[in-house]
C-alpha cells in the first residue's frame, strides 16, 4: 500500500496515530469475522491489522467500482 487517506478521523476507533506505519506495507491476508473484515499487512517482518466494521450496509470497494455516493467514502487504501 502506498498511501492511506482518512476523510473523517472520528471513524477510526483506535490506532489513528499509527496510520503512517501502513504506508509501503504489503497486504498479506483478508479475513471475515461476521460483519467485520480484517486486513493483515506486513512491513519489515511485522504484521499489523486494520479491522473494518462494516455493520449492515458497509462496503469495501475496489478502485474500479462505481461509487453512487462518494460523500460516504471515508477511508481509501491505495
């Protein structure tokens, strides 16, 4: 991952200050736990996770997806 964009800091429950660590990390795993998705990243032999709690209507979109309501996109991982 080369960059991280967070449009609303209030949606990040914990770990906002560690955001810079994820730049240039490699996505190694994606796992679903009920309504949550855990993204495992590896950098310098250290693994860390980003957990997205999607709730009832949340989505993870690929860059090529058409976004009907871009104002509802709060995080971008590039």
